[in-house]
């Protein structure tokens, strides 16, 4: 994969744009600056790789806007060696950012086309993580508990199965709402029976589908 001085320069400009929009976590910004986003884009969109916009990636899905990736990642408060479950691998871009932050990433994708494509790409670049093909709504109970969980699709509710797979003290970031707009929710697991949920702005994601693979 080619990563030229031009690509790196465009990433620096992207990082500054994301910073201006309000992202303050320097580790997250640095990770955005290291991930070669152009590698995750279809060739027809290569000139748009470092615009702060979402773009189609096939199978009715999109690669998320870098600002959105940064906001979700910042809310997670990722620490080195955190065991993180990502629901919706998609292009693999968000997973790459988590990897750059030192996380141990478990990522699940329901679209077989994207599962194969993102796994091959991430491995090729050198982002080693744990890939799963299946229904993200159920999470990965066999590998739980997780320090953090991130959902990259718009849900109509917070799945209880995912809350149960969080460690006590763990954090989950999930967009919840309807097909037109979702509220970014941060779920902090206080105890086995108590969670604290806060709202962090409005976003638009593709829908979180249940029970389909």
C-alpha cells in the first residue's frame, strides 16, 4: 500500500479539521493521523479520502466520517491493552484507529462481502485483530467480558446482551434513534444492575440490523 507525503500531509489537515470541530483527545487525533484512510476507500473515491465525510463502501454501508470516528473513540477513553468489542467492522477504518491506540480489538461484521474485504485489508496493512462473521446484536458472549464496546450502526435501543458483556466500570458507545437521526449514547456500567447513560450529540448511521447475517 502506497502512503505518500501527500497522503500524510492531507491527514495532518484532516486532523486539524477534526480538532477544530471539538475533539480534544490528543491520542485519538494522533491515531487518526496515522491510519491511511485512503486504503479503506474504493478507488473511485480516492480523491475524497481525507475529506471529513462519510462515503459508500459497498453492501449498502459507508466508511464513517473521521469526526464521527474520533467522537466515538474519544468517548470510549481507550487505554493500551483494552479489550474492545466493535459491532460492525464495515470498512475496517474504526478498528484500525482502535488498534493504533493499543487496543486488543474483537470486531464482528454481518455483511460477508465486507467481512472478507476488511479482514484481508487490515491484515495486509499490519493491523492484527480478531475477526468474526455474524450477528453483532448478540455480541460475542464467548469472549466476554469486554472493557469497552463500540457500535458503528444506528440502533433503536441499547441491546441488553451487549450491556451484559461489559465489565463493571466498562464503557459502551452506541448511536440510538430512528432511521433519520440518532443520539450518541455513552453507557457506563456502574455495577451488574446499574448503568449510567449520557447523550453526546446527534449523528446519522446506517441501521443496526438484528438477527440477520
